[in-house]
C-alpha cells in the first residue's frame, strides 16, 4: 500500500511537472503569437495611413494641375491680347506714318 501511494505521488509529480513545462512552452508561443499579431496590426495601420496619404497627395496634385492649367490658359489669353495690342499699335503707327 505504501508503494502504491509512492507510485501515485510520483505519477502526479511527473504529471504536474509535465503540465508546468507544457504551460511554459505554450506561454512562450502565445507571447510570440501576440507579438506577431501586434506587428501585423501595426503594419496594417501603417498601410492604411500610407494609402490615405497617397490618396491625399493625388488629390493635391490634381488640384495643382487644374490651377496650373487655368493659369496657363490665362497667360495664353494675356499674351494673345498683348500681341493684338502690339500689332494694332504698329499698324496704327504705320498708317499715320503713311498719311
């Protein structure tokens, strides 16, 4: 009977030690998984922010292109009107010089 109690006690001690080792190994893998998940979440957030920044930059570039086109059109019309005024001035002077 005494031997049976020793065997049962030893069995529970081995079982407890095995469970403790298993818990340690599982805890390490859980910590690694949590760290990996945290890195993935951070990467996902960074990707979303980068996507938003790229979209914002595209919008700003489109706005800048529209303003540039508008300004170039304005410059073109200003140059055309100055050319017309200059040619009219020269033609008027040439007419006056003839007369």
